[in-house]
């Protein structure tokens, strides 16, 4: 495949899920071509960078739910900007660098339901509601096993130690005019990006599955909990361009990768009232990005 620079937009696609806009750099060379960059390429690193904040990993301290118990967790994840050296393409096409203006936050609502024997199922869904020209449709699911290793001597005294093993998966897409929104369209120069009158209808497909283990220690009194863990995730993100220019030529380039990533995380939870706790976490994929999460968890029953 001949390497050539390809047009891309220079504005974000939408608040909250605008992380997909960074992938405007992945506008590959041949129209309708398929590119599978190696794991060490900047294209692969950029896809992995923006997959990390939406991986359905542990967000708050492990808690054993009784069978039938339900807990809701509101999560807010920081989405940092990719380093400039990662934004510079180096495999699917000639070296070039694109501006990427990202939303700094990604919100998500999780629901967990307790099962027998210490198991629990957890899910989250971002529905296909258009936000600033971008339409997400992302679903996540997890199955966890939580076991108490050290129980307090009495209900309100002594140190508690809890272990959790968890498997998780996320899949779905973010669609919209990511590479060529209305604001970037132009008809004065067909050699420049976004030559046309109809915005692109691109799609970023996020796919991941993995597992992790967490240990949590609760201080006497049960109000403060610290936790730390590690995990391993298999990533298969891909990005599909869909832009028809003023010459009626449609670019359907597909960029896809298969990657594996190790992650570490740690944080603290504070009990506000008996049914409500708040937490903060640092989540790091050493190969790609370090970010943070804030959570508020409410146990309905």
C-alpha cells in the first residue's frame, strides 16, 4: 500500500464522548483500504490511548453484595490529550500530525447486582443519543467474585481485608462526523482536507475484554477503605472512515489493531452515610496513559 497523507478534521466531535475525535488522525491512504498497523506504531498507540478510559475496569472499592442487592455507581473519568509524538502518524501513511481537541471528561453510570456465593454482575450502557454531532452506543458487562479474607472482630471495630476477582468486557461504537464535521468542510481546494458539502459519518469501534484482581483494606470503624489492583486487557479497536467528497469519491478506510495491555490502579473510598460512599482512583496503563476516576456509589437495597 502506498503511503500518503490523508485529510482529517481539527475539532472534537462531542462532549463526554469526544475522545473519539482524536482518531481523526487515522484517515488512511487508499480510499476503502484496510490498514493493520503493528503494536509499536503511533496509529496503534493512539487507538489504545483512547480505548483506555472506556475499559470497564474496577472503579471503586470491592464490596460484597448480598444476593439480590443492587448498587448504582456514578463514574467520572478524566480523558487526557494524547502526546504530540503519538499523534504523528508513522505507518499507514506518511508522517503528519493533527490537532486533537478532546473533552476532558467521560461520564458513566454503572449498576451492580449481587448473586449467590459472593458473585455479582455489573453493567453499564451509553445509549445512542447524539451529543454535539457524535452518537455513542457503548455497552459494558462484568462478573466479579468477592471474598472477605479478614473480617473485623466486631461490626464496627477491627480491620477488614477483601479480595475481588473480576472479568469485564466492553463493545460498541461512537459514530458521527469525526473526520469532517460541518465546520471543517470546504469547496475551494480539492487537495485540502474535507473537500465537500456533506459531513462525514465515521465510526470508532471500541472492543475490549480482560480480567483483574483487587485487594481492599478497611480501617477500623468501616468508614475508610483503600484498594489496589492489577489487570490485563485484550483490545481490538478499529476506526472506519465514511466521507464522500465533492467529486463523489467515498473514503471507507478501515484501521484496526489487536493489542494487549497491563494496567494497575489504586484508590480510596469514604463512607458518607450507611448506603452511600464516594471514591477516587488513579488508573494507569503504563504503555499508554494514566488517568483518574471519581465515583459515588449508592446501595439501593
